C-alpha cells in the first residue's frame, strides 16, 4: 500500500475505489497476503509508553539524598574497621531500598495486568470464509464483519451497513450511538464524528450489522494518534515529594554542620581522631531519618493495597497525597454515578401505573401498584411478553465477574430484564413463540415490529416512540379486555408518556395485532402499554456524595446527556442543591472571566463535549481547587492530564486513558473515588505522624549530644547506642505509626491545602516541644547521675534507657496532632506490639551480661528504672498541654 493511498480521505471514496486502493476484495485477503501485511504493518495494537524496567526502578531508589548519606557512612565505618556499625547502617539501606523497589515494581506490573485483562477477537473474511482471529492480527485490507455487541478492531470504511449503529463515545464523546451508512461523503474536511461511513478502533457496534474494509491499524488509527500525543506528556512531582526532598537536604546540611562542630570540639579536647569520626558518623545517622523513604513507601504501599480492595488502583504512589487534598470531584454520570444499565422504572398499562424495583441488569425485582407489592396482572404480563419478543437483546450471566450483562442494545436489554422480573425469560419466549418475520427499526419509522408464530396463528408485536405506535392503534388493552381506542384515550396515553418523560424516563410504547401478515402488522393495532426506563443512580453513590459534603468536597456531574435527565439523576443523588445546571452551549457563550466566577455555582454540566471538561478543570484550578476528574474515552485524556488527579474507568475505559491517569477504578463506581480520597487522607495523616515522631526524636537526640559537648560534659550516649536507638527504637514504632488507624473525624475535616506542606504550625510546635523536652530531661538526668556518684557507664545506660522509653511515650502521643492521647490510646495494635517487642530487646541489652560489652550498658537497679519511668512520663502532660493550647488557638495569638 503506497503512502499516497495511506493519506486518502477514505470517507470521500466509493466502495470500489476503497477496495482498489487497499488492494483487496469483498471476499477478503488470502492467508498468505494477510501474513505478508502483518509483517509489513506490525500488530494491530497501541504501543504502550516507555515502561520502566526493574533496573531503572532499582536505580531510582539510590537517588535519595538520605540513602546516599547512609551509604557514605557505612563505607567509612567499614574502612576504619568498625564492621558492626557498617553492617547496621547497611541493613538500614537495604531495607529502605528493597521496600521501595518492591512496591514501585508491583504498581507498574499491576497496570500491565489491568491492560491485559481483555484479549479481544475480530471476525474477518480470510480465503473467502469467515474466521475469528485475535484483533492484534487484523491488517489493512481485511474485511471485518460487525454485529451488535462487537468491538471495532481497527479504523475501517463500511462496505455494508444494515441498521448499523456504533457507540463512539470513547473517541468522540458522542453520548448516543451513531447511525452508519455506506455512501461516500464529498467533504474532505469533516470532523471524525461526522464521517458516518467510517468506523473506528475501540468503538463498539450496538445495533444492526455490517461489513467494513480495514484502512488503518495500531498506532495509525485515530486512537493511536491520540496515544502518541499522550506519551509525550510528563507527570510533575507532587508537593509531598518536593517536601520530603527539602527535608532530606535540610537534614543533610544540618548533619554536616552539627557533626563537624561536635567532632571539632572533641578533637580540641584531645580525644582520638578515629573515635570522634565514628562518633560523628553515629551522630549523622541520628540526624538523618534513614527510615524516611521506607516508611513513606510503606504508608503509601499499604494504603494502595487497601485501595485495591476498595476498587481503586493507583499507578503512582505519591499521587495518593493529591487524593487526600482533593476539593472538587468532577464525575461522569453514566456508569460512575449511575450503573450504565438501562432499567425499567415505570409501566403504564390498562389505566394503571406500576413501579418496578431493582436496578441494572439483575433479573430480580418487584412490581408495585400504589406502593404495594403485587403479582403481575395478565395485562402487565402481556405487555412485557410483547416488549421482550420485539427485542433482539438478551441477558447472560458472567461467571468471571458474577454479574449479568446485556448482549445487544441497552434499551432492549432493559425490556428483557423487566420481563424476566415477571418470570418471562427471553430464551423461553423465543422458543415458545418463534419469530417469523420482522420490520427492523430505522430512524425514519422510529419503531421495530416482529411477527411470531403463536398457537397456530401469526401475532405481531411493535415497540417504538409513543406518538408513532399510538397513531397506528385502534384498540387498547383495558382491565376488562380489549376496547376501542378513542382520540381522548390516545391523548391520555400521550399525557402519561409525557409525565414519564418529565421524570427523565425514556419511554417506549408496545402494541400488538393478531392474525396478520407482516404487510399489515403495523395497522389497526391494539395498544398494550408504556414502559419508562432510565440509567438509575447507583445506590451507594448517594451516601458517597453525602460523605463528600461532610468532608468539604464539592461534587460536580459532567455528562453528555440531556439536561432534564442530568437534573433528574442529580436531584435523586442529592447532588443538585442550590447550584445551576449548565449546558455545553451555555458554557461556550461564557467568557473565561465570567466562567471562572460562575464555576463555583455550577453543579451539573449537561450536553458537554470532552473539550468542555478541560475548560472546567482549568477554571476550577484557577480558583485554587485541587481537582479530581473521571474519564473513559481517549478524548478525555487531555482533561485527565490537566486535572490534579486523573481517574480512568477500569471497565469502560480505554487503555490509553488508563495510561494517562494517576488512578483507575476497577468497578467504575463513584463511591470508590470517595473511598480512595479517605484512604489518601489517612495515608498522608500517617506520614505526618511518622515525621512528627521521628524528627522530634532526632531534634532531641542531636540537642542532647550538642549541648553536652558545648558544656564540656562527657558524651551521654555511645556510638552503638545512638545507632541502636535509630535502627530499632525509631524504626518499628515509626513503621507502626505508618499503619495507624484513621482518626474518626477524618472525613469531617475540610480538604488539606497541599501548598502548606506537612510542617503546619501544630506539627512544628509539637515536634520542637517534644524534642526540646527530651533533650532537657535526659541532659538533666545524665548530669544528676554523674553528680550522684554513679559511674559514667551507669549514667550513660540510664540516659540510653530513658531516651528509648521517652520515645515510646511520644509515639503514642503523636498518633494525632490535635486529639488527646487518651482518646483510644491503644487502638494501634501494631504500635502496641512494636513497643512490647522493643521493651523486651531493651531488657536483654541492659540485663544480659554478654550484651554489656557490645552495647556498653550496665545492669540498672530498680530505683534507677523508677526514676527513668517517672521522668519519661512527663512528656505526656507537656505534649497534651501543647495540643490543648493549639486547639484553642493560643499559638496563633502568640504569633
């Protein structure tokens, strides 16, 4: 195929020219020619963007400044022969690097697994016969066969179309299926959505059948072109990443200055160089929060695993932070706030209006008349039987996801499900009353009529637009049998249809005629009734929206649907309160300045295109909002990229959209977004708890060592004791804080401003007070122990044990920066276990004689332990007082 033919506007050519240009024929390609073209054009699949290799992921872990400091410290310790110190530091590094690698590797592979869940096939003509092949093997020139429910495997020019309708929402944003034809269109400048003799990869046939010749495959399709654009977009770093990098660099600088100062003082006093250098390394380890990368990764990774259980798959771990700051969620209606499963809600027959319970394609529900459950009447069963027989769709139960699915048109599926709720199964009806002939639906007739063999005679059933079907009726089904249908009766039925439409229901009428042929089937019919259906809101979405309201998160509905439908669904969900409903046309009429003012008042956008989504995101971000945006089509990708958190649909979403997004919903459910926001808030809260605890400990330790040096006192801790405190005492309790249960009022707080970072005023005050108090108490204890006649070894052991116990009390207190430690103090079972474990190890280090040499400890008498416990407990009232003052705004007044 030449480059000239590749550039053809295929929609402008007639069928003969298209077949000639692609060197193919109506009977399809031969197997040999298909294999040659496959070798030439490659597989028919979208190329994923650059996938990070395991080696790249591993290398990334070593770019952290904290890891680099520790590696230098370990190398020096090993060089001067201090093997134990080098091993301890090396274990810390391996732990942090290994954990980070495993979690990022699993996140990358999880997305690949999601992409590979579906392995689509295509029906093509090969060697003159229909055959089914993997869609990736389709080549230009193939003749593909299209039926209702089939996914289009590649961009193609139609050569046959029988009532063919295609859902192109994923590509063009068109919310209703597009009717297709085969005639050439003499306009080379048409938009993709208007080239109605072409079908596109990734879209799906919803009605009718057809045949098409493949014109483009893989990255040359319209989907592929957008995928190429998306692969050039780089994701920016989140505030959390930048914050932690700043923390690491600041601590590294502080470590260098303080360690250099203390080592210089030691050398000035005549202490050995190697001894002071090793002490300097230990002090550097005390300043550097070596567990920071590990704990942050653990917090994010555990949260991500919890999110998976709640149907949200996060692609990049730091994106979790953004979720916790979300202030606006812009959600699609169809499939996210609703089930994307048309459901019959109301039925009008024989003068009565019935309500039908149940949502979606589950064939279970009840029929209610005036609020009371009833058994379906004969007239109701007759109506439902006719609606099901005049439909081509059928329902199937999938063992894979244990859900019911519709094969065919969703509207017909709703009719079939309604019949099944009355015990009328489509398969049994088709067997009992076989279809003989039919008049298919067209946009001109707006109805479909089928003729069935029934008890030795032919009976016709017709379904379609109420005004069309009723016009052909002369009789109606009443409670006491058939009666003549007067003009007044017709008007009453049309009024009933109008009332249903006001409730945003899509209304179909059903009629019948007995003893007829297909030629006269649509004349002098008997009206059976009306069926009103809607894509119903998800039951759990309403509660999720209520949760958002309490959490200070605004929910905005964005849909391509009609404003009346959007308003009805939004009202039922409790989403539409005092705000406005705006259409795409109204949005186009607003200037950017006007829209930025009005965007705060708008709660529902209807009849909008994907380009409008981008404008909505931009306006909200200019008003300082953190925006989460959902999308499923390739054309949603720009808005997903622009949003602070792009959320793709795992079921209906395209592969390209999933690649572009930060998070994928595996169940396409709005409630899963809210669950993810809750997890995001909890995860960030736990990272904050860990940092408060760890940095407060480091502040205390460094102040203790620095002040003792400046005062000319002996050093209160040995090198190995400092290493132990940082590896064990700071490690396990910190890890336990990273899985701390979420605070009860978490989703009743306003969204956190990500620009304020982690170190808010309460956090900084608690950190400094906790660190200073640790230094003051333990410096006083060390000085008192020396002056009381105790040996330096006993005084250091008392200080060592005191620092460890002090840290344990602080760990419990730092479970919240606002709430009292006495509110469920032992709710974190992992922290309880960590403290018990560390207490056991501490007892072994202090009281086992063979541990004394390694840790330079001394067996303390009970009186010493009592003094240590009493002094350590003082941190609780000190921190509780600080929290109490912060809750009352005292620190703000002082500032």
